[in-house]
C-alpha cells in the first residue's frame, strides 16, 4: 500500500497495490501491521456501510470527548467527494479541511484521526460507502457542523439545487460552536 501524507497532520490517503489478471483484481484493503508501520495504530471495533444517491451530502459529523472516533473510509460502488475537517483543540490547522475523491475505480481510502469532522457528497448516480471506526457509537457524544458553513468553505461539487441532506445536517452548528473537547 502507498500511504500519502497530506497537508493536515494525521490525515492519510491510502492507495492499495492492485493485482489484476484475466479473472479480475485483488488487493488488501487493510493490514494492521502495514498500517502500524505507517503510524496508524487504530484498533477498529465497528464497520459501517451506507448507500446514497447523487446529490446526497452526509455530514459534517463526529463524536466528541472519550467517544471520539478515528475512521478508515472507502467507496465500494460509485464515487464520492470525501471531506475531513480538523477540530483538534489547539491544532495549527483547526478549521481546515481536506477533500479527496474516493471511488470504486480508484480504490483509495482515507484515514481520519480522532477529533475530525467527516462528511461526503455523492458524485455518481449512487454510491456505497464503507468505513471502520475505532470506538463504538455514542449518541450523547454526537456533534455536527453545517455542510455549507461559510467559515470552512467546502466545495462539495454538487449544485445547490441538487443537494439532498437531512434536517439534522441542515440545522447543525457552525465552526465557531465547536466546544472544548479535550
């Protein structure tokens, strides 16, 4: 696997080595020893999967405090723009985001450390999105910021009239509302 460090400390794009032949292809999507050699020591405890249609924006979400989650995300079908926003207290890149296209064709994954918001927009007709987390879900620790918060300024690559999102995501907080969650 190729581990690509990004401008935001801790966010890592992972490109697998793909072995193709007449039967199709094979690749490792996760190998604990290889991840550890590249500084990722998360112990994943839950796998999640969602299916969404074009224009859907899910996010920006996280869990705060002791229930914070690191995530390893990828797309099994279709294409998404995946976004992570740094909300680590005291971070020099607080409020900055990384957007990367993940697809069934490029097989890329994104590792998102704890204390980051996460979201994605669906760029294809449909998308199946899968992710591992290193902490169990806790509803009381949920936190979210509006996907269209102007202070973050994310271009989701979806025209405003085509955006489909939940009521919860439409009325979420803004970046200035991030509580101290050390």
